[in-house]
């Protein structure tokens, strides 16, 4: 039997494909319209204020950027850690990584007060700023992953896939460290100012990125009616479970460290036991929906080998991850700055009070537009280039599959004769 | 002509010469002396780190209900509100403090603290946030991209983002929609030898000058003498940012 993996473009000519693309196009158009409205009117039309300066667009953007580096995991596992089973998935992993990063950056850029000054951001640098480093980390990531994809897809260059894959892997770790440090290096905010932010963002990226990857994989294989064997589904399920557990561990350590220090009791009480949306998002969103339920699906044998359950677990991980990102970004700003320790403070400028935030339809539109753009890049990408294997059935990808062992035995027998 | 007449002429010449010199001195001297008092540098001369501008704020003199500094700042810098307190720009604000244990309360003005090591300058990706040699922290409105990272980083909540289109701006204080701004120490006034508008307005109140402006580096200045001889403190001094604004009575 022929056991080589063959990559083919998806036909992409079905009605469903075009309807889905049109739907994404609609979201992208809505996002662009929202961005235009925000820039034209000024940010007062959004829910963002001088207290909550980063809103839901930043939750979308940071989530997408973090997930982008995580989406590259599957490729890293195959190229850097030499796991053959993941190799057929590497091209899709790279494409998704680039797409998510571009989507996230678009949201970030279009939310700027002056998005027209992109050229300024590209030509004026303050190298003490983590933001400035990130501009290089992001553009570098796109370039390196693009070269990596080239090495993967061009048969003559396949042998370079490993070193370039290693570079991409190291780069992605730096990228998420940079993103986490945007918050970790803010000394004055009670919820930030923690070195653990950087590694937490790295494990979150593993988890959220893989969850999005799972959905895209299951979705495209379902849509194109290509075979997706349960061996790969099973591996992804276990891997997802591992990443969810790791994320839960890092978030738990973050809170436990804060709970030990009396000076942080205020913010911990606010996040974990407050009469506010953040406490609800934490326990219901991140802990129950984002962690306990997916862990159950990923580790209990009753959910074994089920594509549907893997998809459901992935959706739950994304929902929980989004909740956690909302808590970090919005919750971290809503808690008042401690200007005068030991004093109750009040002013007309909202000193000492918990800032309120309700996202406007424009901000949500911008965030959804960026997400839709990322997915659209993947959808168009798999149609025009050979990113996806024709089949991922068990016999093709698993060297230890029964058929393959039988095949090996028969070859061995033939040789012995 | 006799010798005597010649001498009288000589005396007359000397007298006229000296009178003219005296008149010239009397005419020019006040200008020269006053100018040297009023201005430490010529307008075309670069600012120097020999100067460190700062405020000394005596909270004992700051009346709880008084808002004159805020009014003066808004007027001087053209900060017209849009009746949206959450998004309206605020460069200086009155904060009421109440000690959690003793219940003692006091009032003070908060503004950009013009730190020696400003976190806003550290985090700004384009370098739009910058510190002038004389310690004044400013935003270059031409290269600010409106990312608001400085607002996240400022421990004093001192910065505002311009949330709407602006009209009727004060020519000396250019602002821009979509950029970040904060107290400039009224740099346009300081550069011509005046004191910031808030300090000027505060001095005219019944309580007397709670806000003292001056050069912390000049040992002969009132502010330097007072901080040397009286107790004063910086807000969140534990951050070691060495703000140029010091407070008394907290």
C-alpha cells in the first residue's frame, strides 16, 4: 500500500465554502466600519475611558497573538521534537500561526488613537519599550514562519525544515514572553507587576493556540470530507488536556502567590470573591468552562477518539481563555491604583473607585472582524496552496498502526524468504 | 583763549560725559537686572539639566472645597470638557484623602509628577513620551500613535487620552485627537519665565500659596531652601521614580 502523505488544495468550490467566506467577509467589513467610526468620532464612542484605557479590542488582539504562537506548536512538535505523527499537520499549523497573528495585529493597529501613523511606529523606536521589541518580534515571527512554510512545502528544501523550525520555535517563545511582559513589567498595577506573567502567557498560548488549531482541523476535514483518523484526534485530545492543566497550574500559582502577600489581598478579593463580572468570569468562565470541563473531556476514556468531543472541548478552552484574558486586561485596570497606601481616596477623576467598563458594539465588531480576517486567511490559504493532506487516516500517519505492522511483517517475511 | 577758559570747557565735557553715562546706566540697568531675575536662559538657548523644575505642595494650605488650580489649568490649556467625566481630559485633579485608621482627611492636587525616571517614557514605543533636560515630562504629539501604554504604566493616573475631535484650541498648547497628554508644568509659560497657571491661581486664594513652583537644583530658590529645611515627601516614593512634585502634610 502507498503510505506517502499527499498534500492537496481543498476544492473550495462548494456553496458552503462560499457562504462561509461571505460570512467572514461580512464580519471583516463590519470590523472595518467599526474602526472607521471609532477613528472618525474619537474613542468616546467606545466603552474605553481614561480609566479603562485598553478594552475588548485588546482582549481580542492579545488572545489572537498569544494563540498565534500556540498554533505553531503542532509544527514545532514535528520539526523540533521529531514526532512523525504531527508532521502532516505542520503546514496548517504554520499557516494558522501567521493568520492569527495578522488578525490580532490588525485589531491592535485599528484601535490605536492614530492608526494612520503606522509609519511612525515603524520608523521611531524607543528600545526600552517592550512594545517596540514586540514590533520586531511580531514581524520577525511572520517572516520566519513564512520561510518555515516554504521549507516544508518545497520538497527540495525539506531538509531545512528542522533548523528553521527550531528558530521559529525559539522565536515564538520569545514572542509570547514579550506579550506577557507587556503586563508583567507594569510596576504600578496591582494585578500585573509579576514575572510569572511571561511563562503564564506561554502556557496559555499552548492551550488556546491548540484549541483553535483543533477546530480549524476538524472543521476543514469535515467540510472537505477528507478522512481524519482517530489516532490523531486522540493525540490532540491528550495534548490539549495537558496544556489546559498547565495553564490552570500557572494561574493558580499566580493567585496563590498574591494571596500570601497581604498587600495583594485587595486585588485578589476583587478578582476571586468580588461582586463583579471578573469573579464570575474566573470561576464560571476560566475554572469551570475553560478548565474543569475540558480536562474531563480530554482525560476521561468515555470521550475517547471523538472528534465532536474534541471540538467541544476546544470551544470551551477558547471561551475560558477569552474569559481569563478579559480578567487580566480589563480586570487589572478596573481595580484602582494604590496612590496613597493607608488612605481612602476619592476625586472627580475616579480615584479609589472600581472603574466600570461596558464594551461598545464597535469594539466588539473590530475584534470579531480581526478574528474573521484570520480565519479567512486560512480558508483562502488552504484553497490556493497545498497545506492540507488529502487524508489523515490512521493507516497513513501512525507507524505503529495495525495495518502498518502487518505490512512491515510481510516485508520482513519476504526478505527472510 | 585763556588757560582758565580751557579748563572750564574740559570740566564741562567731563560733566556732560559722566551725566550721559549715568543716564544710560539708569535707563538700561533695570531692564538688564530684571531680565536676569526673570529669565534663567534666553529663548533661543536650549534647556539645561542644571535646572530641575518642581512643585512643593503644602497640603495644610490646600482647602478641601477649593478647585482654583483645576479651573486655572483647564482655562490655560484649553481643556474644555464634553460633560463626559470618564473620557474628558484632566491634567490636574483634587484628591481627597482619608486615613483609614485615624480618619484624618486632607485634600491635595494631583498631576503629572514629572518623574526623574518616568515609566511612561520607558514604555512608549515611539519615544513620543519624553523628558526634557530640565525635568519636564512631555508628549510629542507628532509621533504619539495613541497606544495608551503610557497610561497603563503611569502609577499616578496622570494621563488622559483625547477621546474626541477638538476645536478652538489654545495656540500655545496644541493637542490632538487620538493622542495622549498630561500636565506640561505649563511649559509654554515656564519657557517665558512665568510660573504654571495652577500655582499662580493657588497663590491668589485665601489660603495662600499651597503650590510652590521653582528650580529644585538652584540652592538659592525658595523651593530648594524649603525642601532642604522642611519635611516633604513624594507620592509612592517606594517606586524610586524621584518625582519632581513633593508634598507636605501627608
